[in-house]
């Protein structure tokens, strides 16, 4: 091999870099497993289990309402665990979140139906969904931060996108479990079958604890912490620091809106849309599995592309693509043909949605400094998911119901969100990966 080719050869990943990717991705897998699973159940199961005494349309609205509740607790979780991660270390925060996610998700699978305990059932569902949202709220910021901080300078996009590969595995697992269990007798599925995937969250939590127990803090974080100790400086509140320079905090919220609604419109609401038109839910479960499988490989490809073209370019292209492609996606849903419905899921989510999701997390980490990075990422990501993804199925149901079953108001709503995301991405201050990686944070201390 020539000297030039040797120089171009990428260095092998260290053991700690591999652990960072695995430890970060398993938490993201849990986050998306819990939320995709809940979304699928909210679309196809919960209306009949927890809201059966209501009109079917209202039952669906109430079910998606509980789906939205979890998102409203995510910003609080982002602040709480952002503080822990930015002050006490990334590792403690990441261990607490996976334990909390595993316990609350499994507990949802234990709630008796409304027919057995009446209104207590939906109340318990709302309470557990709230705690689920709290723990999930602290997950992504910590996972993205520890993965990107350990990444080689010119491969941060690729490393950050592995988190979305974990989400693809979660998508495949949650939809696969619901599909397999739903293929059996309906009586079994609607009583016990749907609960089994929720209990499986405990297994994922144990695996996550084992992987994350071996994580180490990044050199950037350790250097920053040591410098504060040597200079005898008391760390400032990361939340206060984030809002002292609010531009990127506000832009981070707006930037994340399009990616937050993509999956929840095309996959979660899409399932309710096709079921309402008479298509079996099984078709939607299998389509979601196909999307999850593709996501595992497509996300790193988009991440690597962002290392070459820039995060901003890839993300804006995803925004524009989603605004356009959601139209043919839902047109294909209306054909009632399973193959065309699956094609619609790929067109509507895999092509534009993963371009956004595979880029966002690295981009957000590059918008904040080390001492408030998790808090900044969590606030941007979680508030955008609350205002966007959390409300998207509910808004879509209401808009399509207002239009007597036509999807065009929902598609226009998605287009407006995408315009907001593209414009704010163009306005954000994003440091190049080569500038962020390897730089020792310059402390901005009063009087120093």
C-alpha cells in the first residue's frame, strides 16, 4: 500500500469509542422501542382496552391524548437529567434513565382493562405514561453527547447517526412483536398478547445497564471538570447558561420540529389512518418493521453524508423532502394495497425522515458548549418533540376528521412545520466537527 493510501486509512476505533456507541445506542433503542410500541398500541389497541365506553372516534382521540401526555413531561426530564449529566457526569444520568424507562414501560403492560377497574385504568395509563416521558426526556441528550464526544473529529455525523440505527432496531422489534402476536387469535392479543412487548422493556433495561456500567467520561468533559477544580471555580447552572445565550436554544427547538413529526405522522398516525379505512392493522405493523430494518442502514449513510456535505445541508434537504413526499405517501395509503402502503411508508419516512433524524443529534451537540451540552440538547430535542411529535397524531386525527377523511389538511400542517425547520436550521450557529472535536473548552469566567 502506498504512503498516501496509508495516510488516508482511518484509525481503528478504541475500545472506549465502541463502548460509547453501544452504550448510547442501547438507550436510544429503548427510548424508541418504548415510544413506538406505545404509539402502535395507542393506534390499534388502547381505544378498545382503556376507552371502550366511548364513541370510536373519541376513543381514538383519547388514546392519542395519552400518547401526547408523555411528551409534556419530557422537557422536565431533559432539565433534571441534563443537570445531572452536565454536573455529575454523563454516565450517572444515562444509568438512571434506562432503569426508569424499563420499569415504567413494563408497568404499563400490567394495567387491567377499563372493563375490569373502570376509570382507574386510563388514570393509571396517564400516570405511568407521564413517568415514562420524564425518564425518556433525559435520555437522548446524554446519549448523543457521550457518543459524539467520543467520536473521531471527522466522523461525528456517522457516530451520532448510530443512535438512529438503534431506533431502527427498536422500530423493527416493537412492530415485529406486535405483528407476531397480532397474527394469532384476536382475543389473546387484545387481552394478554399486546402486553408482552411492554414487559420485554425490562430485558432491554438490564442489557442497557450492563453496557453503560462500562462507560467512561469523555476527555473533553474530564478536562473541563478538572480545570474547574484546579481553578476553584464553582460550576454554574447549565440551565441558566443555556438561556443566557438563547439563540441556539430557541432555534434548536424549532429545528427539531420536522423530524419529530415525521415518524409519528407517517407511521403512528398512518397506522390509525389505514385501519380506519378498513385495512388490517397487521399491514401497518409489517410496514413499520420494513421501515425499521431500512433505518438501521440508512441512518449511518445519512450521518456519513453529513460529515462530507455538512449537517445543515442534509437536514434542510430532509425538511424539503418530507414536505413534498408526505403527499404521495398518504395517496398510496388510500389504495388499500399492502405493497403500495409499504412503499408509502418508505417514501414518506425512510427517504426524508431518516435524513433529518440521522443528522439532528450531532447537529444539536455542535450547537452547545461542554458544560451545558446535555441540557441544551435535551431542551431543544424534548421541547420540539413535545410541540411536534407529541401532538402530531392528535392534530392529524382532528384535521382529517374535520376534512371528512381527506388527508390534505394534515399534509399542509406538515409542510408548514418543515418550512419552519428549514429556515431555522439555516439561521443556527453550528460549529464544524473538526473545530469541536479535540478542542479544550475555553472557560468564560467572570474576572478571568
